[in-house]
C-alpha cells in the first residue's frame, strides 16, 4: 500500500428517501414504496424501499415501468425539505466524532477518523457507534464501510446492505480489489465497463495487468486513477470544503415533444432556472451541458465551455441552438430535457441580464 494510511468511514443511508417515508407513515412499513413520479406520469423513480427492489425496481427507472413490475407498489411524491432536515440531523452526528466530514449527497458522507480518540481510535467501533446514534436520533438505518482510503470505504459500505458494517484492512486491500468485478468499482459506469470488457477487463486483477501507459491511452486522464485503484491505492483526502461540481435541472414531459422551436424554448426556460440556482449559491459557470432523452430512452448530452461566465443574455439562445443542431432535435420525439452548469467558480461582481434583455446585443 502506497501513500498515507488513514482511517476512513463511508456512511450510506439505506434506501434513504423511501425509509423516511416509511418512518413518517407507519402504514408503509414492510410495503414496496416508490418515491418519485406517479405511475401514470412520465416521471422516474428517485428511490425505492428494499421491498420494492425485490421486484427489480431501481432508481432512475421510469415510474410506468416500475408500476408494471409491481402494481401494488405505493408511490410517494418526494418531500425534499424533510429529507434535507433529516440529513442535517445525521451530519450533526458525524461532526460529533470528527471535523473531517465530506458530504457526498443527502444520504452519504466520508469521514476521516484518523485522529479521533473515541473508542480508543477504533474506526470500526466508531462506525458502529455512529450507526447506533443515527438510528436513535433519526429512526433510520445506515450502512458503514471502513477502510484506509475513500475508494475502498465506499465499496465496503455496499458489501453488506442493509444495516451493513464492513471493514477492509490495509493488508486486505489489494487482494480484495483484485477479486472485485469491474461493475462494482465505484465511478465506473456502464459505458466504461463495456469498454473495459472489450479489453478483457472483468475483474480488478485484469485491470491490474494493464500498464499505466496503456490505461492512459484507452481512458485518458482517468487512466492514472484506474491504475491506482487496481492496486488498492486512493490518495484523495476527505475534503471538508467540497465544491459544488455542477448544478442542473431537468424536466420530463407528459407528452413527447418534437417541435424544434418548442424544444429550444424549453431549454431556455431550464437554463434560466439553472442560472437562478447557480446565482443563489453565489457561483458562476463556464460550462453548459444539455441532456436529451429521446422517446425510446436513448440519452445524449452536448457540452460547451466558454471563456467567460454564462449569462442570461441573448447569446445563450444561439449557444443552445448550436448545441441542438448537432442532435436529432426536430427529427425524433423527446421525452426529457435537462441543463447542467459546471466549471463553477465563486461569483464576482457582474450583472446577469434577463434572457433576451432589450439592452443586450
């Protein structure tokens, strides 16, 4: 094992949104609960209970498909304010053990407990204590992964769900990764998995056989990361000031749309909403990505990075037009559109003008 040895805990709440619904509405306990779009809508599953997962339901699945798999499922509209408030309660527990907390989302976080003296510094006992306190204070269940780096701690938290507690020691790390299927590597999506499979990479030991040069050739900058994690190495520290990587918004239409002008108008509206969220967080953005999901669920993205921050001015319309001109917009029906703003920076003093402001050239 190379690099600094740390004690990292990854806490992942089990079926968080659905579990909150079952907690607040006892009549839902033990039943298949789906949080997200209603079955007769064009929405998707945001989360589902373990009872629903037995039917093959998972997040991001169309709600209509989830209903076909389990007609008896109970569909609940998301209550994000409640989820955020519950998340704050849980984060307060984290900070009672260490100041080094990196929230990854509302329902998961990394904790560096290397310097924590509670339970004589035993990361496993600290994780067990955190799980108990979460249950006592929020009446929810969490799984915990413990290891010497973030990559392995994240993998460990998935190993024994729900209510899991799994440890990967420094002595076990490299051998553990060698036997791990590529599909279980956090951060390797379906497209990368398919590419790796075509290269004969099915497990960590296969990934380990490729040289750094070869990995960079096939996967670019990510090649170094893959080279390291194949050896159980992850030098990333727990980042207590983790920046927002992106801000996005999307909408699923009740009826597919195909008219190009209507699609452009929808994108302009989404951009206006995304910029409002970005400004509220005191950020500017230089990269815009549009997301398009066609009627057959094929999904594509198109991006552009600009020199200056993206404003709500007339130039935005032409930028969006350029991006959709490289797609099948106007030729194929579309069920979903999205806008994501990234390359975020703290906002400087400049005026964001309204879209198509008459004073804008």
